[in-house]
């Protein structure tokens, strides 16, 4: 085992870590990035949860399953008859794996390009800092000790288990198993109607599963603007997703080929449901296992996250933490923003993360995207606001696409007209939300958007019209 000296060592090569490593290298630091993820052949697979079992593979399967569903139904309306439609699930999963590998390889290429030294193995603090910095011990296959005065912890998160129902990834699935099912389950159970439950539930419903979602809370998508959540609930029910709110999950038991969930429904009635597979998606927990936090006195908060201040500084000098392992939304782009900001702060610059303008997207069909405050938040905070909505039904491009469900909703300050929140449910909401993020970053008013020329015919005209709706001036509705 040898010892190597770097300015910065980044632990974890997910979106938080690999982006921080690249930015730090761009700023002139000598940088090492350590990541433990292994591909099926035992080789390195940088990119973290997001690339391997999160954002990227889920979007690949969402796309494939949407094509399949469109070929079965929507194409007909366009005058395209598809005869002999069949599903090749093996090819669909293989394509998803190829997309993942392209991303893994892309990150290794970017490390080379930016002169980031990559170490494959598990990293832990070897002890207190010396004059050479913190000794970071990296396990096999790298088998190295790295010294660095600055350390960025970006170790991400893991799926949360339900007590008594550990993931076996065969019958009881986390996100990992949910992305690699080898035959479409006739009956699929999902516990948790959050982002993963809705996205993965949509994938398998489109591919033919009867999907039952059991949610603990009595409200659907509580973090989403109520009007949008209500619309989403209606549309998902129409698609055949059975979403059951207010469920109290009891015993979960596995048979040879099925899993039984006992629960109480919202009326307090005892229920029992048998599924071929069960996805549990009830949130994620920060990953600090084996990091050696106790060896250096790294402070964790009461929920196990690495404790950081607003600048991502931990209690240890020169040690920072970003992404899912710290407070805030568990989103890849939030992790990336923090990673860049930390690298810039290390270089004496003013790194910046604006938590008020982080967009959220749920990649269902229709997509749901939002930024800023919801109407219920504004009411609770006693903020005087104006609201404007515009339905995609009245948008020419949406009609041409054959995808007219949903709306764009603007919330603006009643006095200043500053945009406080934008909420979209509809086609390409994930792309449309960027305009709102830019506008809010520049503290634009709804009137600013209403006066900007938007291409015709485009879905973005619905954004302009929703801004016009604030003052009841829509032109096409
Ligand atoms: P991670 O991506 O979890 O990366 C951490 C890395 O650190 C991992 O590679 C891990 O192996 C490694 N590691 C941990 N401990 C050590 C150690 N001691 N030594 C060495 N390496 C270590 N977010 C979005 O914004 N958009 C989406 O569409 C989206 N879809 C998702 C879909 C699913 C199914 C899931 C589960 C998540 C999704 N997310 C999405 C969330 C997103 O994946 C996370 O927010 C993001 O990956 C967090 O990045 P990170 O760098 O903090 O951690
Ligand atoms: P989540 O927080 O989105 O949803 C979890 C759901 O499970 C909630 O509705 C919660 O009320 C419910 N729940 C919790 N405990 C329960 C219990 N005991 N019984 C029944 N229901 C229970 O978490 P999820 O879906 O696991 O995703 C984790 C995180 O990953 C997300 O919060 C998000 O940050 C990230 N993610 C982001 C995506 C995106 O940006 N498109 C896609 C997928 C995940």
C-alpha cells in the first residue's frame, strides 16, 4: 500500500462528487476522487445512485415504456396502425444498461480530460489530520492511502427499508431491483406514492402490470401545489394506477413467488394484498457507513446526515459535504450545484447555491415540474399573491402532439408581481420549467414573461399565457 498526496480528495463519484472533483481540478487543485460502485464485472462504475440505479436508468425505462404504450394506443390516433406489437423486456433492460454504461464511461473520460485521479474502492478516514492533511484509506481494488488537506464527502444515500421487510431485490425491491425486473409482474405492489413510486409504478403499469400503490399519508403528493396534485391524481387514476392513501402498513411476508402485505386502509379496515413483486419507496437515508466519521469526530445530525452549515462546511477544518448525504432535497442537480459551490469556495471564490430556485420534476406522463412556492405555502405564510393558469388543451402545439392534459400555473406577488412559484403538469414539463427557473433567478415579474416573445407553435406559449392569466389577459383561452 502506498501513500499519495493531493490537494483535494472527493469521496463518492455521484453527481455531487464527480462534478466537485472536475470543478476543483479546473480551478487548479490536484484532485483524487474515490468511488466504491462496482459494475457487474467488478469494474468501476462512477456516477453514483443517479447514474447506476437512479435518474438515468429510470428515465431510460420511462422512455422505453412510453414508446411501448404509445405504440399500443396513441399511435392509432395519428393514423399509424401497429400490427403484432410485442414487448422484448430483455432488450429494453439491455438498452437501459447500455445507457448507464455510456454514462459511467463518460465520467471516466471526463476525469482523464480534467486530470482527476480516480481510485476504485471504499474510502474512510484513517485518523486525525497530520501536517499532510487527512489520511484517507482506500480499500481494494485500489489499496492506497491518500493524504489531502481538503476533503469533500459526497457519499449519497440508500433506500430506506421498512422494519421487518428487508430488500431481497427478488420479491421486495428497492430502486435497484425495481429497475431490473426480468419479467413483467402481473400484480405489482408499491409502498410510498412519492417520486420513485410514481415513476417506477408508471414504467411497470405501461408494460402491463396491475399496479397498486399504498401511501401512508392521507394526502397525495403533499409537497406539490394542491391544484396540480389533484389534477395528477385524476390523470393517474384514469391511466389505471390504483393509489390508496392513508394506509397503515402492517406485516409483510414473502412466499416462494409472491409477497403479502397486510395493511389498514384509510377507513381503518384490515386489508391483505398479494403481489408478484413489491417495490418499497418510502424515502432514502444518508450513507455514512464505513466512512470512519467517529475516528475524526465528524459530526452527524440527529437523522444521520453529515452536519453542515449553509456553505457545506462540516465541523472539521477543510472537510466539506454535499449532495444526498447533507440536508436539503435529494436531487442530482442540487448535489451538483453544491459540488461546484464547494470547489469554488475552496479556491477562495464565492460559490453560490440558491435553494429557492431548485426545480423539481416527476417524470410521469404527464410530467410534473415546479419551482418556488406552492399556493398552500403562500397561504400558510400569509403572502398576498395572484394566480394564473393556462391549460394545455388550449395550446396548438399540445393539440398537434396529441398530448393536451395538464396546465401551467403562475403564482406572483400581489403587489410587486414578482414570480413566487411556477407549477406545470403536462408534456415536457421537465424542459418548460427551466424558463421559470431563469426568470425567478433574475427576480422577474409575471409581466416580464407575459411580454417575452415565445415561438409559435410551442408548448412554451402555455407558460406565457399562464403569466398573462395572472391579470386575466389570456389570448387563447
Ligand atoms: P450518489 O449519487 O448516491 O453517489 C454517492 C457515491 O458515493 C456512490 O457511487 C457510492 O457508491 C459512493 N460511496 C459511498 N460511500 C463511499 C465510500 N465510503 N467510499 C467510496 N465511495 C463511496 N434526482 C434527480 O435530480 N432527478 C432524477 O430524475 C432522479 N431520479 C432518481 C431515480 C431514482 C430511482 C433514485 C433512487 C434517485 C433519483 N434521483 C433523481 C436522486 C439522485 O439520484 C440523487 O439525488 C443523487 O444521486 C445524489 O447524488 P450524490 O452525489 O449526493 O450521491
Ligand atoms: P419520497 O420522499 O419522494 O416519497 C416517499 C413516500 O412514501 C411519501 O409519499 C411518504 O409519505 C411515503 N411513506 C413513507 N413512509 C411510509 C410508510 N411507512 N408507509 C407508507 N408510505 C410511506 O421518496 P422516494 O420516492 O423513495 O424517493 C426518494 C428520493 O429520491 C426523492 O425524495 C427524491 O429526492 C429522489 N428522486 C427524485 C426523482 C426525480 O427528481 N425525478 C426520481 C426519484 C427519486
